[in-house]
C-alpha cells in the first residue's frame, strides 16, 4: 500500500490528509473514499491523465483513501497525489514523507489550483511541511515561503520520474531577493519595514492625538478618536499601521494566508495589515458566518495581528458593536452552526473614529453646532458603556490651526515602538501590553509607591471598574516602556488616566 500527503482546510487552518492506495483482485474499478462529490468526479480526469501519460491503468480494484475520512474535503489539489500513488503502486520508493499538490489536466499536465498557496502557507505556519511537489507555474510564488523545499513539475510524468529518482532530485525554489531588517531575541527573529508611504509629518498639530497613537501602536491598545470633520482622525488612523511592532515569521505567514483565502494580492512584507469596515456592513461580513455549513471569516479575523478601523463609529448597528465586545476582550471570535462550531483568531488593534455630535461641529471653534442636547446625548448613547470599557485610549481632538507644525515623523515614532517592544520581550513578556492576561498584569505592571497612591485615589474618585483599572495599568506599562522605565511611575499613571473616558 502506497501513501503520500496532501491537505485540505478545516476552518482557517490546513489539515494534513493522507492519500492511501490499495489495489486488490476483482472487477476493475476506481473508488475514492472519504471525499466529497466534486473530488469523486475527478476519477475520469485522473484516468485520462494516466492514459495520456502512457501509464497503464491497472486492471484491478483501485481504492484511494483520503484519511481521515470524516474530515470534510474539497478542492482539486488531490488529483496529482492520487495519480502518483497509482503510478508508483509497485515501486519500492518510500513516498509517505512527500506532500504532493496539483490539479491534473486531461493530457497529464499539472496545473495550479486556488487552494494550494494558502494551504501550504498554513502548513508552513504550523511547521508541518518541509518538502512538496507542486505545479511549476506556482513555484515563484511558493518559493517565498521559508523553510520548505519545493519541487516544481509541469506534468504527471515529471512528478513520477522525480519520485523514482529521489536520491538525485533537487529542489528548484526560485530565489527571491527581498531581505527585510530584523532584530533577534533568543531564537526568534522579528521583521519590520523602514518604508513609510504615509508619514505622521503630514499631520500638523494634534500632539495629544499623535502621542496617543504612539502609545496605542507600542502596546496594541484599542483607541477611539473623537473630533470635528477634517481635524485629522482618519489621517492618524491610516498612518498607524506604519509604526506598529515588528512581526514574527508566523505572523507574516498568517497574514499572507488570509490574503490568499480572501483572493487579495498576497505580500510577504513584514507590515501589519489594516482592515477598514464601512458602517453599512452586515454582521456576517464583520464578525463572520454566512448561510453555508462552513462559517466564513469576517473582518475581525481578517484584521488578526493588524488594525480593525471603524470610521463613523456611532453609525454602526448596535448588534455589531455589542458583538464586537467578545473579540475585543478574548482576541477570538466563536461562530456556531448546526453542524459545526468554529473559533477564529481575532487579535486586532481596534481603532474607531467619531464626530462629537450628529452635525460634527460641537468642538469646532468656527462653526456653530446645530444639534440640541437630546440629539447629542442620543448620538453618544449608541456606544454602550460595556463597549467603551474595552477601549484603552479615548482622544478628543481639536481643530487644526494655521501655524501648527508637525513634530515626530513616522520613522522616529516607529523606532520608539520597536525599542519599547524590545524591552517588553527582554523582560520575558509574551503578549503586547494591551493584550496582557491578569497574571501578566500582576507580574509586569509593578507600580512604585507614588503611582499606587494615585491609582487608589483614581479608583475612589472615578469609580473605576475592575476592567478599567486593568486598562489603566496596561496603558501605564506601555508609557513606562516608551520612557525606558522598569517600573510604572506617577507620571506614567497620570498620563494613562488622562486617556480614560470621562
């Protein structure tokens, strides 16, 4: 019995599938076990490819098993794996450590299918694959995936010859010249970019908002900007992604996998993504779901390890905002279906932008607000206290003045963020400050005596909830990291309290 490996998707992650072949005596037949109807229909295509490649179809009962059989499978990437096991059923070559991907043409040619790229990305991210036979036309794109040896083939005959001569077979990865700066801590490398297509130098004034953006980026703290139209809320939000922390290789691969699944242009650049959601979006498009048996991912999962930006925040439906509380707190989203329950990662940095009132002029020094007090209160009440309690930084922005000058550039701010995160990692902390667990807060958010006295006073005067106290401590920890301080001092805590919602 011969077997090779292939893969299919279960949720967002690739699962290894063993392609096993058995030939027994009996009336000639060809059966694929453990496959859905679309894979079973590929039998005639595989037969034609074998005959076109001058391979004789064995006059026996052929049973191909895609194991585990209870795992739902789809896609045409199994064609080449099944065909090669048939061709080499009597060979003495060991095949079980090979991954084989490819769709077969009727003439025996090997073609790329849409699932191969994201599948191999996911397998590489899980360290489950070290070598694979793939379509030659996909080789340039696949070669960007690190630590995997790829053997590109144009036809079934080439794949069989390669497996028959494994001792002399050489990987033909196409070398890429892209090299990105990184720093190394322990055995882990952290990659980043020094390219700033949008620069904070373009933002005049708004020093408080830019300082809050710096803290948000350094600690992955959720943030809301409130201000009149044109004051720079969206400008700051769009530049935030350029100063986010460096990325581990598994995060780069995970981002590329999501892009491939969403049929977006895939880039291996070590820059965290930004997902912008419109207020007219449906709950399924934001949170995930859909009408099919397999729950699809939404914007909260697409934004994993990056930014999720909600402009015009109060105009989003109440159901979306309240459902958003779970991923903002737990960094994952759970979607239930009758036949399946799926959990997807949603470790994003939430950025919101909103006007101070329906007409937007409440904070404008030059325009008169047209809203009455009831309308303003109704507008702000669209955001519930439990939702706002999950936001670390609340920033009220003023109008820009003509003589305002820019201060820090994105390059300078990014350097501050990288330095702060190196300090975080050197003290043995695994999560960003904004994503710390209670145990990590207890271990790493140590306050000096003055800071503790200020916190005790704030708890008493502002009636801070338990979650709010933790948020203040986490923000203060990031401010201390930016200040290169081992402990949280009074000044750090006072600044953290200044960003709390009033």
